[in-house]
């Protein structure tokens, strides 16, 4: 199971998510299999910025983890992302969260993503597409999501969406 997390808080946020998925699918051989709903979330780390739209995506690809990371970074660059401030505003952020059962720790990539279980903006959307998946903490996504149920307003459903396999588009 390969899971990506997407986030955006600059410009036309829904369009940014849709465009990133289309670019991954059409240019990099990353097959989108399922998408979560889109959630609006408070900023993490740096709070003096606009709220984010976040989602998780289940993908299949022949790319190895570091190749997939490079493809995601290429999409970010093509969309105009400029890294000026850690956790700052961004047109698109694509994180490689899980790649099958691979555990990896390099300067470029850590798998599973080290913050996955502490971030409601990841766990709650992940529950949409993989509720019974066992996380590195040994608990299912659904069980872990319960911890974020009290975060009223921090992770709000923005819009239920789906990935249309025929048109290869996000249906908003």
C-alpha cells in the first residue's frame, strides 16, 4: 500500500489538489487508485497563515520510494512551489507517507513518514481510504483516528470527492 498526503493553502486550493493528481497520473506513471475526501485544516507548525486543504491518496506505481519522492518533488516544482519557510504557506505539498512495509531512513526520505500518527490532517483523511490498515504503532487507522475526534474544528470535512478512473480526474 502506497499512500501520499497532499496539502495546499495558497491560491485555488481545490484546483491545486486536482492539478497535482492529474500531473502525477499523466506524467509520472503514478496510478491513482483511491482518494479521500478533502478536509480543511488549521495550519501545523506555523500558525500565521491560511488554512489548508488536505487529502490522502492511495496509489500504485513501479517507481521505487526515492524515485516516487523525486516525482512528487517535481510536481511541486512544476506547480510553482518555492520552499522559503519550514511549514510555511505552499501551493502544493506532497508527502510520501507509506510505501508498503518498507522502513527507510535516509537524508531524503523516512518511511513510514515520521509524523503520520500525530497529525489529524493525515489520519482522518487516511481513514476514508484505508480504515483497517495497520499503522506502525500496531493500531488500525480507525483506532488511531479516535484520538483526533476531540479536535473540534481542527480537521473539517470540506468536500467529498472521488477519482474518476475513466476520465483520470478528480470529481469535485
